[in-house]
C-alpha cells in the first residue's frame, strides 16, 4: 500500500469515526433510556403515582421558591420533578426568587426559601419535601374538588373520631382520611336532626345502643335519596337500625365467626379473622395485603330489596362457622346451633340512582358497604397489616373516587444502613490497625528483599 493510499484510509477512518460519534450523539439527544436498579424503584415513579396522574387531566404546576444563585437546590428539585414531567406533558416547574416576588410568596404562605408549592385547578398544597411520597400525597389531596364530606354519626355509642385517648375510637382513621384530602366531621342527629346535603359518605360505626326511630328514619331517607353508606356492626352490640337493614335487603347474623386455623396463622384468638385473599370486588381489586378483623359477625343478603346488587367483599372458608354462644373462654367447639361456613363478613351493595324529582337528571352509581366489625379501623388495629389501606379503599370507593383506590406509595427498604456493633468494630479495627500494619509490613518486606540483592 502506497503512502497516498495509507493517508486516504486514515482520513476515511477519521471521517467515519467522527460520523459515528455524531450519530451516537444525535441518537442520545433524540432517544432516552433510563434504568432504575434501586430497591423499591425509588428513583422511578411507582404504578400508584402513574394511576394518580392519569386521573388528573388538567395542568399541574410546581412553584419552587429558591434564590436565583442557589444552583444546587434548583438542580435537585429539577431532578425530582422531572420524573413526573416524563409521565405527564402538562406538568411545569417554575422557579421564583422569594426576594424578587415577596407578594407571591405571601399569597402562597411561603415562609422560607426552598419551599415548594404544587398547584392544580386553582388549589395549592405546600410540600415538606419532593419525595414521591410527599408529592403524590399532595396531588391526591388536590385531586378532590368541592365540599364533599365523610360524616361519622355519633350520639348512640358509635365509634368516636375525636377521642384520642380511647383506643377503640376511629380518630387515627379520621386523620388518615384528612391526610388523603377528604373532609371529615362528626354528626349527632339528636343535636342536629339533618344529614347535610354535601355528605359524600355517611359512616355508621357500630352504635352500642339502638338508634331512635327518628334517627333511623333520617338515615333511611338519606339512602333513599341516593346517599352512600358505610355500616360497621360489631357482634357485641345491636345493629341499631333493623328497618334500614330491611330496606337494604340484608340480615345481620348474631354470633362470632370462628376460624379453627387461628393457631397456625398466629392470631391468638379463634374469633380473629385474617383475610389472605378476597372475592372479586372493586374495593379489594389490587389489594395484596392481609387484613385482620377481631371478633367479626356475618350477614346475608335476602334478595328482598328491589334494585340493589349485592356482592361479597369478605368471605371466610368452609372450615369456619358462626358461634352463637359465649367464646370468652377462648375454647370453642362447633355445635348444632352454629351456622356453618363459608360466611360473608363483608358485603357491598350497588344500584343506579336517578333523582325522581328531576326528569332531566342522569342516573349515577349509589354504593353501600357493610362489614361485621368496626375494630379493624380502631386506633388499636388500624396499623395492623393492610387494615388502613382497606379502610381507605372503602371510603374512596363509596365516594366514587375509583381512580384513587390502592394508591399507597411504598417506601424503599434500603434508604438507611444498619451496621451491628461487632461489624463496626471489625471495620474500624481493619482500617485503623490491620490495613496500616499490612502496608508497613509490605514496605519492610520490600526493603529487606532489595537489601539482599
């Protein structure tokens, strides 16, 4: 090969190399691929957040109040919000220097530099951090509009939502609902004999005494007019509203559901039911957590109520039964008076409701959920297994917030490192003693070997 040919080959190789680099650069700008190998995929947006964003079609704006010279904080916020922008094109991030726009900072109640406010449909939420947990929880609260309330009845021994000292109350559950953006209030029908028109879900949480006829009539009227109801009925107390049960076409069965495998599961009581799987129902669709129900009763749908479609929510296995006697001793045996399983301990009712007073009104779904236990949402048991998520699902489904079901952002398990004391001693000893001694020994050995040459 001549010198000229060699030069031509070198030039051609150089041109091809530059062209290949240019092509790689162009492809990297046009197409982007990311891989998240972290535990829990904490650098990616979870399926729960993706589901939430799909339910929010309008633009979302993040306003970060960061001084113009603080590039590190701006870059960090840009990275966190970028995960959401890749999933929803109308998400924007706006940086504001609080010293340059103090009025905007005051209007949004921003008190310190570095705070971030998210805006949706004219509503605002301040973020404590820009983690997925904080962002998605704030977006969930912003997704609710209007003045729809979750109303808990009280006055006849129902579970309270205001008594923090009582571990049987539902105060923690009420706080969880508020954290999800739902408005919660208590209502005593004796003091205020009217269920508010803006009630989205009415909760009757196991009254310990029978309701007054007037109270039952108000609840019946609320349901007749299309209201959604969550009815929790412990086996230790009367249902309190037999007429309402007849309207719904259900019968509460007296007794305690018994689960013979309680020792194997480890619940510690034959009356404690641990639900490990669920029948097909929109409330539990996608729920992969075990739920625990202490002392639960069963119910049946008699089919006498016109228009309601009954669907099992929680069912026991064939080995269970409903004990009609006392189980306080902890030792129970099945008798001829007991009701054999499987049992329905939870049920949902649905129907299409159309306002009879408005001929132009369109029909809408009306929903009722009934569970033979209120303890699973109490302060004592709310944090057990999947109880909290099931409670949230129940209220979200009753309020027709179907897109919000099972939105529970899981935290990554490897955000902190735990090293036992013995491992710390070994690490410190290794770096402070062993490694220096090895280096010194290696140096001396090298010196001795060179001296012998």
